[in-house]
């Protein structure tokens, strides 16, 4: 009798465990599959809301904006807190218009209104701003898309970043829709089509939150052939002889970092530990009824600390806030020092260039050094975590930027000193 009762007890316990695990780990909405839309229909994220109402409601929160201590998603000029930006990017569009990034839902609106656009700006600049871009690729071909003017593509674009950028409307499976990411990973020996779901929860972000350049002035390319680090990418650009623009004061061939979140994450503590972008920036939430869903409010984890961080970090939200503050404040302090020293470096080279007889070899060394200094400063300044994605490397990189800026100033001063010595002394009257 006991054996029979024991058998049914074990069966009951197993069934209970299965339901408990299902309740704990399921995401009912995400298991509903595709939305039954064509690729053309799927670019309108509002058409996904009936099947995924919780995800869509959280997606709309991207309209809210708001600032954190060292950044945020309000359209605030970066030069308000870093006035040196105008000096560092003199002669380049970022000196005219460089704001904090707003939510993804404003992507089309913001890119079409930026003062950085030129009459010959290629459609490439729309690549990560709209769900419609994969359709443009399909219609025009990659080469055709890159050879189209931004102004022509903008007239056809109305849907910002949304559901179909990351989800297949037939299956709801995660996917990468931007060829540049697939091609860059392939060059590194990685087949994106064989990625695990956990890897895809970062890859869908990494197809846009990256450093990039336009090869031949048009073709979107990720410079990862040597690796993801600041030195690796610098060497890549040096080998290509690539520059973004020439600084009008120092005449140095400058590089402009974009927003290398993926590069910082993949080499940082969380990335190397297998923590995905979505784990922190798209945490699992529950609605009033207890239904579990993945938040599509792409924002700072500081706004969702309980859901984003405390599953792994059990020290409490106050401790977590303090840790983030400590990391970001140290980064900000060095970043500010670096920007000031690099601005001085450009000025020193300008003076050296204007000095008759100045040592041209030393000036050339100073020009190369200021490029290296500003590239390292910008690798931090352009990235959206204020050092948090890779704290140790951020401080190390900024320390090198400050040292290189100081070395630049010294080289320029030595160049001027040689020029002054070479000038003949006028006889006294």
C-alpha cells in the first residue's frame, strides 16, 4: 500500500515541480510565436501590440526620456557639460550638433533633423534608424542602398527602430537584420546563424550599438578584424589610412568614435561572464496579474535596478547605486581632465605650425599623438555607459589619453623651441 502511495506521491511532486518551473521560467507572451504579418507590414510596430500588449506598452515608454546622473535620453547638448567638445571636433559636424541620444522611437526624427547632414550624405546614415531599412536593402540591394542619397531615403522612411529589427514576424525568433554585423562577425570566424539564444540577446543590440565607419565613404563597415579593443581598432584604421576629418587647428587626421557599447560590453565583466545586453537593459517584469514579459523599454538599468540587477547582485539597490556612482564619477573625472588636456594639445600644435623654423618632424609626431589621445578619450565619451560596461579598461584608457595629450603638448613645445633657436638674432639698434 505504501509503495503504491509513494508512487503517486512522486508523480504528484514531479507534476508540481514541472508547473513550478514553468511558472518561474516561462514568458507566456514571447512563446506565442509570430504575429502573422508580412515583412512589409511588420515594420509598423503598432501592429504587434495585439499579440504582445505588455511588450508593446513597455516599448512606448521609450518616449518618456529622462536623465540619470551622467547621461540620459533627453535632447541635451553634450557641450553643456563638456564645452571642450567644440574645440575637439572643430571642423567636423559634431562641433555643430551633438546631443544626448533620445529613445529609439525618436531615431528617424532625430537623424533627419541633425545639423550634421550634408547634401551628399549617403543613405547609410539611416541604417540603424528604421525598421524599413531591411526592405530598402531588399529592394535596392546593398550597393544600391549605399549609393542612394540620405535625403531620398528619408522621404520614404517613417517607422523608427522597432519590433521587426530584432524579431522575425513569422516566428518571433531573434534575428540580425543588418548585414554589416553579420559580415564583421564572419570575418572573425563567427557564424551568426549558429548563435545561441543568449548570444542573440546581445547580437540584436550589437548590430547597431557599435563603432563603425563608411568604407569608400558609403559602405557601412565594423572595424573588428583585429579585435574589439581601442588599440585593435586604431591599428585597423591606421592600416587603412582612414581618417574622419582633418582638425583645422592641429591639421591632424582625426578619428571619431561612434557609440561602441558592444565593444565595451563584450570585453567587460558582464560580457565575458555571458551576461547578455538584454539581461540588464530588457529585464523580465510582471504585470499586475503576475504575467511575465521582457521589458522593451531600452533604458538605463538604474531605472530598473530591482529587476535588472538584484537577481545576481544581492547586496541591495542602495549598494548597487553607490557602486555605479563610484564607477561613473571616477570615469567622468578623468574624462573631463582628458578633454581639457587634448584641447590644449590642439592649441599647442597650432602654435607650433605658426612658428617659423619649427621642427616639422616633432610637429608630425605631435599630430599623431593627439589623434591617439583624442581617439582614446572619445572611445569613452561616445560610449553610453560612462565607463560601466568595462570600468577597469575605461580608467586605463582615459589615463593613457591624458598622458598622450601631455606628450603632445611637450612635442609641440619642443618643435617651437627648435624653431626659435634657429631664428637669427637681430643686432641691437
